[in-house]
C-alpha cells in the first residue's frame, strides 16, 4: 500500500469532451418510428439544469481508481486483527462463481421455471446454513447483519402477534456488552430495550436477568460467545428461563465463527438467529458492503419468515413426478412478517458463501472454529504480560485487553492502534465493548499463519515497550501511513460532504 | 488441514503448548458436552476448485439462458464497461473493512466522497449518504427519516403508483416501527392530486411525509410540479422515489422541491444478478443532514494539514447512540458505490443522456412493433414515459412470456393475464424487438 497518499479526486481529472464509454448500436433509427403515437415528454418534466459528471477517458479513469486503491488496506494486504469483524481470507474462487455469466444477467422477475438453477443455489445455501445453525429454515433475503437482526425481531413480533400477544410483549432484553446494533435494531422494530448486566467474568448475570423476565418480554438477544469472546456457559438455563415466560431467544450470529465444528445455536435453545455471510462464510467486506444477513428459525416459526420465500417441491406430487422446471418455487405467505427486500437478497453474495461452504465441506468446516480459537488464544497468552487482560480464562475466537498494563506514560488504546498501522497491520477494534475504558479487541481468524501471528505479537510487544521508553512516538502515531490522524471534530462541525461543498469552502 | 488454513500439525502442537492446553478440544472445555456436536455436519466433503466450478456450471445450466431482457420494474438490463468490474475486483477495495481507520482507508473514503458528490448532482439534492442496501430499503429508511424529523407526526401518505415490491418493504418497516401509512389513490395511472389534497385537508397535521414515484411502477413520468408546495403548506416532507439513471434526462427531485430523494441505483450499470447486490441511494437537504440514516463521508485535514476524508456525523449512528440512533444500519453498499462511481465517471453525463435516448428509441420501436397488428395497446396512452410502458394484450400474457423464454428473450413482467410491463435499454437491438414481435403474433 502507498506511503504517500494518492490525493486526486475524479472531478479534478475531468476535461471537457472526453468520454470513456461507447453506446451499442441498436440498428433503430428515428425513421423506424413512423406511426408510433405517444404522449410527448413535456418540458417541465425534463431535467432543467445541466448534469455535471466527470468527463474522462478510460485509461485516465482506470489509472485514477487503481492509484486510489493503493491508499487502502485490505485482507489481501495484511493482517486484520479486527475484533468482532471476522476478517478472514476471501477466497478467489468465490469471486469467480459470483460473477458466473449465467447468473449475472438473470433479472429478478424471471419466471421461476427459467430460474431453477438460481433458486436451487438459494435453496442449497439455506439448507446448508440450517445444518450449521441447527435451524429449520433460513431466509437469505436480508442484506446485512443489521437487517438480519431487524428481520429476526420482526419474526419474533409476528409470532407473538399470532398468539394474540403482539401488543403486550414489547420488551427485548439485551446484555450490556452487546453490539450497538442490537438495541438499535430493537428500536427500529418498535421494541423497548432492557439491559441486563454482565458478571465480573463477562457473562450474563442470571440473577440480574431473573427479575427482568415476565410476560411483557418478547425476546432476549444474545451472541455466544459474547463480545468478550467468552462462551456463555449458562445458556441452556437462560434459554429455559426465557422460554418459561413465553419469550423467544435470538442469536446474533456475529460470533458464530468459533462455533463452526463445535456447537449449534439451535441446540443451545435459540429460536431465531442471523448469520453474517461476510464474517463466518468468507464473503468480502467490500469497504462496508454488500453483506448478507440470512435469518434462521426453529421449526414452527418458518411461516413468519419474510416474503418472497423459496420453497422446494417434492420429487413427486400425488404419485406423479414433478417436472424439473417446477422443482423450486417462490411463495408469498400471508402469515409472513411482510417483506424486507424487493428481491431474494444479495444473490451474488449468497453465491460466494455457497462456494465457500462447498470448498470447505463438512471436513473443513469442522476444523475452522477451533483453529480460530487457537489463533486468538495464542495471541492472548503471548501478550497478557504487556497488556491488561481483565478476564483471564478460556476465551474463543476473540478477546479483549483493557489497554496497556503500564499506563503510566498516558499512552492510550487509540495510540497503540494507530502505532500498529505504521507496522503494516490494521488496528484491532477499540473502545468496544463498553465494559472497559481502554478496550482493545483482537480477533485473528483461522486463516492466519503462525508466522503472521508471531510477527504481530512481536510488534505488539515492541509497542508496549515503546509506550514506556518513547511515549511521544506512540501518541503521535501513525507516522508512515498515507495520511496522518484526521481532524474528526472539524469534519463533524463543518460537514463537507460533496466536492461542490469542498471547492466552495476552500 | 484445508488449504485456507496454514497451520501444520507441528504448529498446532507448539501453539497449544503456549496456550497451556493439551488439545484443540480443551479450548472448549467450558462448553457443556451436551451442547457439543456429536457428529460432523451432514454436508458433503470439501471440493477442489474444479468440482466447485462444475457444481456452479450444473446449477447455471438449469436456468433458461436469456440474452435479451425487456423486463424492468425497477431493475434494468443496462450495459457496463469492462473497466468497472476490473476496478471493483481490486482486492484493496474488495477485501477492506468499513473505513474506521482513515489513515489506511483513504481509497474507500475517496470513492464514497466521489459517489456522494455524483449522487447529489444526479438527484439535484444538496447531500447524499454513503448508500443503503437497495432501493426498497432506502425508501423505507426515507419514510422513517421523515417521521423522525417531524415532531408528533406519524402518518406517511404513499402513492398507489409506487412499485408494489418497494411498497411491501415500506409497509413492513412502517408496521413494526409504528408508522401509519395511507395510500394516495391513482387516477389514470398517476397519483391523484385531488385525492392527495383531500387527504392533506383531512389529516394534514398528522402527515410527516408524502411518498411518490417518478417514473412510477408503470413507467409513467408523473407531473409532480407544485407538489412540494402542497406538501410544505402542510409541513409535510416530500419524498420522491426515482430511478437513478433516468435523472440525467428527467426532472430531478431537487428541481421538484423534494426533501428526500431515494431509490435504486442498479440502473447505473449494476448487473441484474437475480436481485442483488444493488444499491439504494438516499439524498436530502442540508437542513435534514443530521436526521439522515446510514454512513456519511466528509472532507477534513490531517495533523499535517493535508486534505483527507473520514466517516463523519457518527453521533447519529448505532455504535454511539444505540437504541436512539437514526437507524440500525451500520454498513453501506461499499463496493457498489465504487461500481456506480466508476460507471458514472466513464459514461459521463452526456453518455447517460445518450443511453436514455437510445433506451427510449428502442422502447418506442418496441411499442410500435408490439402494437402493429392491433392486438395490443398502451394501457395509459396519454401519459409520457421514458423507456418503460404497460401494454394491454388481447392474447394471454403467460404463454407469450413462455414462448419468448424458449427463444432466449425475457419479454417483460406479467401484471395480469392481459397486461405486461415492458422496458427497453440501449442493450436490445432492432432484431431483438422484431423477434419478440414475431413471437407475439403467434400468441392467441
């Protein structure tokens, strides 16, 4: 990646009269349109001003964006120990399958008889996720983890409404260690958030939970392992308590990766769950998306899943074979929670996840979770003499330090994170979870080699030493990145959100 | 070990020893054995790349291959320069996380800033966010934004002419969020201004927003002149759902006085991919900036005074505000904003206009050929359209679509047995239209 930033914006390369695309010839000329009578396009329904977009030739544009890309750090560039984000390797074969020419051109309104292959892909992935999650059926429609959460909570509300308890059950219990998305999704879904405290060991305090449970509770949202990377041992008991008051258990799949090959949320008592395909199933994060957040439900809740829903017909119906072109169908169930997407979701992302599951297979999936945990534990054990480990014990795919052990020189978690950038690493997740003041959350994933981990450990130790011997260098980091620390306050106080605002301001 | 997992058995042994445990299973000693998987997943064994390709080829062969697409309904078969996919495939872009570390994410931040600029210009609005999942969710978010920015107003009026698939998502979000939705009836294929005036007259004090579309689901360009005054007189926000590419030619939401512009940007060269990923856009005025959902990128300077970009206005977002956030969205469509930014850079404003002109010309020729024998006609003959129209047929639409599919043509979207929605783009030729018209002639 660049040491010096490639600074230009495409608008600064624009020169009048250049263009980078030719339009195909249809063979239709105005002479062919004789006799067509249509309403004219009235002037006041046309664009009044001249649209300004860049005018660039293809080589200029390609060079611009290529140079821009080298300002960026990605998983292919280097190690990304970003806690709770599961930045594992994004296999290349997945990209090739997602771009398959026979899928890329399929219109979402294609009749099901002509889209059997695409529907089978959807079905195959959702059934594989059922086997991995211990669920009865998955919808792949949600576009991201956050939308998966929202969809899952809608399933839960639809379930309670079907039992005449829709108005009564409006509370969702969320641990204080949860991702901010959990309470935000609950609020968007029209639910009230009730926080349950964590014990000193980082797990949900069952004693604090008990008095919160009654017949006004719709669900409890949890992730397991939790955001500290700690397995919630009491999960069967918690599930029982929640079920006893008629509420449902929601599993936030953000931390599913360490459970691959080990355990299934469905077997722990969860009723509804989402999976981030861009975490556990290796689809690229793309600088923020597109993701995919399938939602699975246990038996009995399928009918509440959002429309459209993909179904598979049996091979025979009333003794007659079902034609191949009618094997898979799309249904709109009136009992469904409604729709959260106009289509069947981010299909090309689903294709990548399926390619990953096929490539790993049962044998590879059985290995993945344990290796992720091994890598995280190895880093934790190798650094806990330099960094403060507030909860020492078994942890899974990620863990949290509470900053440096020796904080005497005033070097913060932010400083450590920024100094890591100088050494060619992405920073860990910082200041989350909110349980500690100096949280530094590390998740290496299973695709990093021992050498990568050892080098990272050495650098982390060097930074801890440097924080004591030369704190100023750490506090002013990064020094070797394309840009230095940006002024966030200025950005928020005087927002400049477009190039037009930028040139007016300067 | 699988080829994606680098460890050798020796690595594992030595690492376990550093961790103070004897086996990989011991790392899970805290998990109740009753919860542990008792056997491997009931899935096939891992495949080599060739087998994976064969698997996908087999699936693909079960689709009926169509190389000509006259279906629209919000998603269009536009072309895309090869350079776009090539740039979007660069792993520095593809494998990056959300740009929380701006020092090593200027690439992502720069293209989002370019995207926000181009989208604001295209819609004629002052600002844009960094995108939302798709057009339907962008529209639902716009509805929630309108309610959140208005005190004590919880009703949104939605035109009957909005795409039913978008409407279903709006209704779902509204129902669970607790927003009341009322339909503004259509008259002759367009939003009834009289009905809207009446609704505002009856319940104007409760109306947070008015949501209309143009082009609407039937492809009709609606005349929204004066609509913003009507809405603003009742202190309601005007939300216009539109098709991104069309705005190079048609009146922009900004020009029409809209407060929020939203919709899908798939029309800017994004492959159809059986439904996604696409790109939802949401643009608004500076006044509503802090009520906007989703990520936003802003310009600033670093400690050395050089221009750079950051995620900004994060005080609106879920990771800071938790349940008080403007939305639960915590990502954008990252790579797809890059896709349409590169597309718009290469195609340019003139290119977009020419694509719209070419699409319209093909649509007019399609209409001419489809109606030549008098057995089909425009459903709304007096209404202007750009490249999509609703056709009434004397023959049955279902068999017509099936017959066309056998020739590799997706003829359109069946609305009912005698109504079909058809669209054209720059990608279909005279010969494609003639072939389809010939198939129609054989239908009864």
